[in-house]
C-alpha cells in the first residue's frame, strides 16, 4: 500500500478555511487531519464543533479527527453527526474504559483509533490492537503544531508496527507531529502508513507541492 497523507488543519489559515480545504481537496492528500484540543488534556485550545461542521461542508476527503480531550466518550455521537470518519482518542485519558470507548466509536459508524504520547509505552496498544483501525504514534508532545520531531519516534513507530504484524491487525500506523519531507522516508521505512503534516505543509510557499512530495516518498 502507498502511504497516506493527512494535512493537519490546525496550521491552516482560519480566515480562509474554505480556500485551504479546497487546496487539500485538489491535492494528493488522502485525509483531513483535525486536531480537537480542550485546554485540559493538553495546554492549548484549538477549535470545536462549529469549525468541524464548516470543514465537513467543504472537505471531499475523509475526516481523521484526533481528540486531545478528557472524557471523549461524552462526545462520540456528536463527532459522528459532524461527519468524522475516523475518531481517535488518547490512551492516557481512556486507559480504564478503552474497550467501551472503541465500541462506542464503531457503533456510531466511525473507524476507531488510539493515540499514544511520546512517553507512553507502545506495549499498551497490545490489548486493543485487534479492535482498532488506527494507531497514532505522536512525534511530539501534543498541544501545538510546529514543534520539533522527537527522534525516538522512529523506534516507537517500528514497535507499533511489530505489534500490528504480530497480531495480524489491520490497524494503520499514523505519525503525528514534526513530520517533514526530511524524516518521512525513515518513518515509512519503520512502518508508518499515514503521515500527518501541519506547519511543514501550510507554511510552505507551495503546500500542494509539499503534499505531493510526501505522497511520492
Ligand atoms: C499536535 C497535533 C498535530 C499537529 C501537527 O498536538 O496533534 O496534529 O497539528 O503539526 P506539525 O506537523 O506542525 O507538527
Ligand atoms: Zn493531531
């Protein structure tokens, strides 16, 4: 399978959201990556339901929604109604009710993902690897775009892929945070299937070209 590219809307120009959604529609990108932050689980607040609704009205590709919020189970139905195709929750906030949360996501017609922070052991995925569609291995501590990539992520990506292979899981491995055209190849070589890229895409003079480059790796 060719790797998938999911530009992160967090780095878009929110005054020109329709234009930036159209750029992604026209580009070689596969998914829209959408970061929802609550100011509790992470030290930042991004955007919420009304913005997601607008993105859904313009996006012509699947919405890959990354929840960096506490108590995500409260909002599963709402995120389904707003057009989310894949809903990912963090292991760090759902470790005690993860099976219930995954089932809730699937019952609402979405694919389910688990994200792990850079300091969370990849082994925690083992219990859930056959129940999920996506693993997000964070390349930075979540909260902000534009941070530098943490080098240990290559090894963590490899470990997550090893679990997928060991259990014959169909889960894809997504790397989120600090991804650029410079580290993309090494990430793919270590098992990444999906690359999220925010600032590297949107700060470029020609975002479409960067997406194309990431896709061609
Ligand atoms: C980080 C977010 C990322 C972020 C990626 O908390 O989950 O999706 O938008 O941005 P870059 O690619 O700039 O690190
Ligand atoms: Zn994200």
